[in-house]
C-alpha cells in the first residue's frame, strides 16, 4: 500500500509544480487526484492536496473557490493535531477570503491566527512566519 501512496504523492507534487508554473485547466486533475487519495483511504494525504488546489485557485484568480479548499485542509489538519501547519493554512485562508471580498471572514481568520499564535507560544518562529512567506508567493492575486 505504501508504494500506492508514494505514487499519489508524486502525482500531487507534479501537479503542484505545474500549477506553480501557471498552467491553467487543472481542476479536473486536482479533483481526480482527490478521489484517488480518498479511494485509497489515505486521509493523511488530503490536507496538502486541498491546500495545493487552493493555491491553484488563488493563482487562477478564483479566491472564493479557494476558501473551501483551505477550510477543508485546515479541518483535516486539525483533526490530526498537526498544529505546526496551522499558521500557513490560516494565512492562506485569510488571503483567499480577503481577495474574494469577504472582509468579515478575513478579519475573523486574522483574529483566529492571532489567537492561535498566542495560545501556542512554543511554535517555532519559522513556522509562525512560514505562512506569510508562502502566502506571498502562492499567487499573484
């Protein structure tokens, strides 16, 4: 089963790279890969794929659609207790909400990020700033 997961991760990485290169028309491939991950029962592979799809949607100037991808990535990430990933995901969710015109949602997400950082003072500084660094390069929205 491990090699099947590895193959999906390789497909995810290749798709993410194509997305970062600005290729359009990748929605079907993201959806297909999400279905494949789910059919394998590979729940641990979903958060990064949802995040990559959200990044793609932001880059395609479709921030309103990206919101749901980041929410789902964050939900699954939290279910695993992967707190180190939350600052980057909250930053991406903030950006998607902001650029979709959801000012109230953006403010709420920013407040959530601030609360998270106060509640987790032990999070490494690099992780606190990681989201801000990545959010700036994920899209040109």
